[in-house]
């Protein structure tokens, strides 16, 4: 792709989002979040001239991958400021008040002028981009200014433009990085084939992140009181397609407890869940009953609907079996590692080809993919009725995460050995 075509694509992309903003809430946030960004950035920077580390993430998932490194920098190098940027509202809206950064903002649309202004305002000592998103003008400006740039948790596929005959522009973007930390040897070999050799196979930092969450587990109010001594199925980041596969079993098995944390918590979607599942109570209502000591003992709810965002990674701790959403639709399988780290079987739908960790967990014996509700119910019953099978799958899931940890330490070692951070 030539630079002219790239700039034309950006122009059309920005125009399309501006048009979509009239009816699409996410597009509207994307547009309004970048309004008057120059003045807002100046105000956020202020007069603080301490050295700064800039981390860029596409969205929330990439933030979780970068977070172990970000929090290590905060703890080990407290004299550094941290700037955190997001491309998507899905990341920014959830983490805009993240206390681990001094500045959280949207990444302005890629252009030579925007990149120059943004980078000159931040004046970063080192830049860390997480997993993917390659913006030519930002990377080229960083290269010209000789500012060190790392990619962490990268994963590449042969279908990407870097590896095509006309991918010169994208290959230039890769050459702008001082070092790339990739998740697997397949990515390493692809990069090597196009003469990108400043590469380390470090693994996926998400294993470190979920392990840190599990090790510092903080109980979630009201959950133990709801589940009591019942077997628990935690259903995380579910979409309507997932909920339609789950409702029959949940309605049938009053002896079990189900915790459903939907991906979308809009009132209309919560109402749809309540229509599918016969015996439900929302988390906010459950907490209110506990706080007011107004719990109705005749309440037969066996499904707890989580009507907030942010506690899913801790909810898995209460599970006997986990079901992770996204595998029955086009949105993509959600984070299976948040569940596996607690040592429990992880079930999901059949669409997981873009998620190698899912295939690896299945191969290890801790993960299971199902094609439909009948298979799902049969597998639930099999695991719940066979304690030995449940224990084996649970231990396989736990060991799978343990054996994959350590990516963050490799990145940290590089930063220190190359003196990109100094006390």
C-alpha cells in the first residue's frame, strides 16, 4: 500500500466514523473523545517535565496485556510519568480513570501533523505498543526523532499485509520498532523471512496478568452468600448467542448456581437475559437485599446476572466450571485465561480459530469446545457427575497457565539491560 492510498484510507475511515456517529454510540464516543484533543493534551501534560513512558493499546484486551509491564514500570521507576493511549472507546471508557497512569487519552487520528504534535507534547523516553495497531505517521515520527519503540505481545499471520508483495509501507512500520516481543515461533519465523530480526519470542503477557490477579484475589461482595455450597458455573462475557445455548440447562438445574456476566449490560440486554432464564436476580438487587437484610428466603433464583463491568476476572474464582462467551458469533472468543488461572475446565463455542491459546488449552485437557446446546449440556453433566474427570481438567487448566508465565520478565530485562529506563 502506498502512502497516498494509506492517507486516503485514513480520510475515508474518519469520514465513515463521523457519519456513523449520528446513530452509533460507540462511533460517537470515538469522535467526541478526540474533539479539541490538542488543548486537552496540553492541559494534561501541564508543567511536569519528568521523563515519560508512553504505552499505546488498541482497546481493553491489549491494555490487560500491557498492564504487567506498565505496573512494573510504575513500581520500579516511580520518577517516570506514564501516558496511556487507546484507539477504541472500549478501552478508553473503561480505563480513563486508571490510577496507574498520569495521563490517559485517545490516540488522535494518524496523520503527519497529529503525530508530530502528539509526540512533541509527550516527549517520551521510551514507547511501548501492545500486540498490534500499526500507524505509519506515528511510527515514522518516532523513528525520525530516534525515540526507542517496542512492540510487546505481538502475534503475526501470513495473511497480514507485512508479508505481501505490495506491503512495503507496512514493512517500513515494522522497521521503526527497536525490538519486537512476539508470542510464538510462527510470528518469529514470519518476521525473519522479511528480514525483521530484532525479535524475541517472549510469550503472552496475559498469563502474567491473570496470575497476578489470582494471587491478589479480593473477594466479591455477596457472591459467596449467593452460591453457598452449590456447584457454580461462571459464564463470562456472554453474547445473546451464548445465552441462548445456556438457558435450557440453567432453567433445568435448580441445584446449580449460575453467574452470568454479559459482555453488554445495556438495560434492554439485561431484560432479554431475564426473559430467557426463569429464576434470576440482578447483582445490584442482590447486594441491596443483603445490605438491607431484606433477603427473601423464598426467592428461588439460581442465576445471578452481573449488571456492572469490572469484576469478571474475580468472579471466576467462585466457579466449578467456566463458560466463556464469544465462540458462537463473529465477535471473537473472550479471555479464557482469566478462568483457567483458577484451575477449572473452560468451555466455549466452536469459533476460536483466531485464538491459539484456546486450541492449546483444549490440547492440554483443560478446555472444551462445543457445537451446540446439546453438546454443552452433555459436557456440563459429564464434568459435574464425574469428580475425577472434573479434577483432571481443572488441574490441566491450572498447569497450562503456570507453564506459560514469564513474558513480562523478558520485556523488563530488555528495558533494563538496554538502559531504556534509569533511576
